[in-house]
């Protein structure tokens, strides 16, 4: 006759992880993220500085309003 007893591991399935387990899991996740970031190719792209010319604003661009004048 087979035993109907529940395995011991099943009792701990719903239990919350301990602080040590959470810390270990987070450290492993950080290591994975850092490794992925270091392996990713880097692209240097910079935005041009903002223009201070009022003619660069879309509302004051003469070419935009050429058909209305």
C-alpha cells in the first residue's frame, strides 16, 4: 500500500523566502543585469544643443507659412 503522506518540500512551497534568500536572489539578478549591460554594444549619440534662434521654432519658421502669405 502506498503512503498518502505529503512530501516535506510541499510544506515550504507557500512560505515566504527568507531575507538571506531574497538577498542572494537579488544579487544574482544584479550580476545578470551587469553582465548583460557590459555585453551590449554601446552607441555614442548626442543631441545637438538647443538653438536660440527664433527662426528655428516651428511657429516662426517662414517656410512653414509660405503658402499662407
